[in-house]
C-alpha cells in the first residue's frame, strides 16, 4: 500500500525544519501538498527505483560532452558528475 503525503505532512516537516522531502516509489503526494511545499519552500525530491542501463548512462555522458565543445571538461570529470547525479536518483 502506498503512503500518502498530505498538506499536513508538509506543514509538519516544515515546522520541524525539514526543507527537503524525499518521495520513494511507494509514496503518493496530493496536489495540495505539492502546492503547500512550493509555498513554504520545501523541496520535493522524487526518488526512482529504476536503474539506468550502462548504454543509457553513456548516452547521457555523450550528450553532456556535446554541449561542452572544445574539451573544456574532461570525459572523466563529466562521467563523475553524471554518476553523482544518477546516484541521487536511486
């Protein structure tokens, strides 16, 4: 059964000083809760349980490299940043 994140949940988190709420795939958030989070400045982070394939990861890295022509950033540096971002999503 999915856990419901309501407007009350957002307000309680805010009152405890929590300005970030992570939503896992087993959670649902109401539209009112999303609005209240935006109003209070509470960041909603939607986590995913899906793993990104090696091929998709390489496509992402190549797309980033294409947007930074001239070798301004090394492939290793871009790979690390992409991996760091992907780690925050899983």
